[in-house]
């Protein structure tokens, strides 16, 4: 336990000492009567218990002084063991992800003059991604976004609210200066993140990479080379995307991710999304270590409460005639 307001002692201690000195110097009023001269042989000294109320007041002031200088439990990092998967979400932010998720329906509504805000491909995959994160409470999850290059949004963490809040902030303006799709760059950025945060590189189980994209790769490093590197690193790759099957190299791309032990699911089909979650949930759990930051915890209230109870006890005891000091 440490005290964060020790500076207050410079003002409080002299004040307390001054009050004690004044009380010690103050003369008490004495009661005299001629009858006391004849009774002095029968009068016994007062019991030390008479001073109990005053002692309780002094002790209460001591506890109050401790509460004022703000005792806290110090902060620290603790290494804890958790069971779960290492998962990296790789989100496509290319311009093609801004197209309506229901393109045919959007064209038909525009033809009929029906004005409404259309849900984009990005909106659809974000919803699936956030839903997925909220269901994976025991896993360590990180997020990477990409367009022409890959960027880390959050490192791998078990803090689900922290991760979710950052994912909600990702939108079409995040990489507004880029427009093409480099799936290979996104996967390789995710691999680099995993290497930085996973000291045990020999572990080949419990590592997933979920790529959320429309599959139209048109720039950057070769995605098939990136997928192969991910497989060598022990990652299973899942594609959760929109109309990936219509992309130019779709059959080869889907075959490559399935070769890692992963699969492809289209977010337009709720049943396939559910199947993706169920399949991932069936993967064997693994063990990893993570650091948990403990913040300073205030501990002034036990001392303040004790001071209040002692003052109340002093007042209650003074109501008993035995403890009334007459001198």
C-alpha cells in the first residue's frame, strides 16, 4: 500500500500538534466544596477507563489522517494464463467494399424511385465481424485493415469491449486515400503482427486468420504466396466475404484457403455465417499467456469508516455516567 497525498502531511501534522499543545496547556476548571475535605479519605482515584472516550477521539483522528493522505494499492502487471485461440481479423477497406451488399435490389429500388440508404459490403462484413468478436470471449483477437497496404488497428487482446470499439470506428474514410485491393498485404501484415505477439512460434494449433473481403485482388504482393506463408506459420484461413466466387481467381483463392484447413463463407447467407461460427467454435482450444494491467485501487474508505465508527463510539460512551470525568 502506498500513499499518494503525503504532501498534505506538511500542513496537517503542524495543525494536529498545535491542537494537542493547546489542549495540554489549557487549565481545567475544578469544583471545590468544604465537604470534600472530610470525604478525602473515602474518595478513590478515577478509573483509567474514564479517559476511554477521549482516547477513542484521538485514535479516530489518526485513522482520519491516514484516509486524507489517500492510501492506494499500487498498480502492476500480472502474467495470467488463458485458454483460447489466437485470431486475427483482416478487413478489406478497398473502394469495391463500398458497393451495396444487395446490388440488384439497389438498382431496382433506384429504378422505382425508392430512396433509402443502402447497406454496403463493408457494413455487412463489419456486422459479421463484430458479432463474431462478441461471441469469442476467451480468445485473443487482433484486427488488421487493408486496401493497397495493410495496417494494424489493434494488437491481439482479450479485451473484447476495447476491440469492438475500435472496429466500430473503422469506415470508408479510414483508408480514403487508397482504393485498390491487396489481399496479400493484409495477410502478410497480420502474420507480422502474430510474430511480434507470439513468442512461441513452434505452436501450430489454435491460430486463425479471418479475411473479410469481396475477393477482388488487383494490387500488392501475391495473395497465394501470403496464404502459403500463413499456412507455414500454422494459421487456418477463413474467408468471410461478399461474392468472392465472382472474382477472377476465386476458385484458386478458395482452394488455397481451404488447403490451410479453413473455409469460405458468404455473409449474404445467414446460414453459412452461422456454420462458420459453429465450425470455428469446434476447434480445439489452446493455452497462451497474456499480461493484465492492474490500476491503482483506492483504499481510503476503510480508514474513513473506522474513524467514523470510533467517533460514534466515543459519543455513545460519554452518555454513560461512569465515563463522565469530574475533576
